[in-house]
């Protein structure tokens, strides 16, 4: 039976077991396909209360519209999969949009955007056992380290245990590290200077009892020439964090293209910049990003 976005509330209310049935029957694929490169669309922002996109403060609050954009993005040639929380991945499962795609679960979403406890980023999303049970293909965690906030130690410890749990199940885990600090208005801000990104990469690479299944998800520094030395900090495979395209998408695409040439870099993970581009042409934004690979 074909399920549409409009059908999802009814299916969830009457046959919730359909989610696990879809997970058991989903066609899987290797993490890296024939191209050896990885293009993942990210959509785990809403669970952290981060709903703004493209200048619209509640753009991602419309779940139907978000799903329509995700289904379109996943249908484009060269897109390997999606990174999302359980609710979104399960919607996509029911819609049949994850067949032959990489499905990555977002693990810690407790550091709600703008909260006083944002640096204490609890693991309120997928656990390793959930990802294995649902036959998903890996996980992702966000590791923001604020030296002035004791909550970062809890996040660091939980992240290390997540690395262990994922490795025990031979599931890849994408670690997204930042050095962060509170600005004058009390907001947690990520430092993407070369020195800060280098330090965060070194910390993330050493988490847990093994790094065999750990990948890095790293931001591109403002100076693309600095990315080479930054990624010499680790031998772990890395993907680039897409981030916001801002007022000059051409400049951002240039920095992505430059960094994608580095030997450590295996691909790109981008979310709102592709799902909510300034011109609202999702297909074109996704195709442009794929072309960089």
C-alpha cells in the first residue's frame, strides 16, 4: 500500500507497528557507494528547537513541507541518504523514501537551542541499540565543548560512551565537534577558526575505547587553505558540515569544493542550506552540491 504524507497521522495512530515492519523490509546499501563519496542531507534540527531556515523563523515547523523537501532531495541523483531524528526517519520509512539509501540517526538533541543547558547536550535521541534494531546505517552526535561550562564534561563523557556502544555494533558514528563559548548576549557560539577546529578534531578523534568506526563531521574554515592543516590532525575519515549558505552561496560552494579535494574528506553533509535555499529550488541546490563531489 502506498502511503502519502497526508496518511502518516492515520497510519501512526492505527498501525504503529508499520514502522518496524518498514524498517525490517527496507533495502539497505553500503555506507560508501560506487563513487566512494558520500552526500547526506541533514534534517535533525527541529528536535533541538532550531526551526529557522532561509530567513523564516518557523520554516522547519511545517512537517509536511519538510518531508516533501526531503523526499525530493533524496530522489536526486547522487544523494546517498539522510541524517535525522527518529520521528523524521520513521516518516521517511513509511513513505518508502529510504529504500537503498543511507539512514543515519541523530543521537543527542538535549542541548536545546538558546537554553541555559545547551552545552550539557544530553543523549535524548537514538541510542546505539535503537539504530541496530531499526537496521539504520549509523549515527551522529554533536560535541560542543565550552571550557567555561561544566555541562560540557557530561556531553564529552556521554559522547565517549556512545562511540563505544556504536563500535560494539560495528555501526559508523559521525562526531561533529566544536569548541564553543558564550557571547556577550549569552548565546553559545561555535568557534570555526583553524586553531579551534584543529583542537576539536584532536579531542573528537580520541573519544572512546576504539576509533575504528568513528567518522568526523567538520565545518569548513573561512579560509579554505587552512583546511589542509586542520585535517592533518587525524587519520579518521571526515565529511564536511554544510552550514548556512548565507548571502553569497557561490563563495560557500567554492570553499566546499576546495575542501572536498583533501584526502581525508569523503563527502558532504548539508541540511537547511539545501532544503531551504534562498530561491526555494531544492532540486537545483542539491544538484549543485552533488556536482561538487
